[in-house]
C-alpha cells in the first residue's frame, strides 16, 4: 500500500515521502493534483462528503465521494482541497461561539476567500490559512459518520491525516 507521509521542511516546500523513501517536492507536485484518499492516521478511515454541507469520516468504500486533490492556492505553500466528485472545495462553515471549533462545507472556489486555503504542517496536520485551525476527527470518535471539523491545534492523533493514492 503506497501511503504518503506528509512532511514540511525548513525551506517551506511541501514534501511527500513514500514510506519507501521516494520523495516529491512542490516544484511540480503532480501527485497532489491526482485523486487521493484523505485518511485519518489514527483509524485508517477516510474523509468523504456525500453532500456539500457534510464532511465526515467513513470506512473505505472506493466511491467518488472519498476522492480529494490538492490544487495550488493563491500563495506558495497554500492549497485548495478539491472534492473530486462535486468539483467544490473545502471551506469553513460555522464556528462555535468561543471560536474553538468550526464545521466544514463544500463550496465553489473563490480565490479571494482565505477560508478555502490550507497548508500542511510538519506533524501531518492540515491547517486552514484563515484561522490556523487543524482538520480534526470530531472528538476523536472513529466511527462512520463522525464529522470532520477544524479546531485549535492540540497535538492529538485525531488531527493527523495521510494521503493515499486511490488505486491502492
């Protein structure tokens, strides 16, 4: 199984390394533009969206709703996370009153909207460029249908994800 481990080097280039030590840099990032599964590191379940208002955890079913790609954002190191079956991008929906957690939605790409742009941290987390919150399996509950949200960085596995080629 060819999984990618997400790494961030001091030169701020996104690097994906196969566990077999094959390395790609963001100079081309061709693999990022291909359809990928976004997997929770802790559970190996995948992120999916079956409608624009819901982004959730699911067992791998090999469906189009589970495929994502990373498209270059407005600045170096930023990416849009494109949902392949809908053609929409991952965006912030609603944040709680304390600003500690936000739900996600899929919307049409808007290059001026920083809430749609993401970057990858050295610890395997994926953070929003607008509020620096990380993608997270809500509450660390690894069950079908658990929402994927963003929340403040906490160092827990529920915020770590890997990319996997869809053919694996």
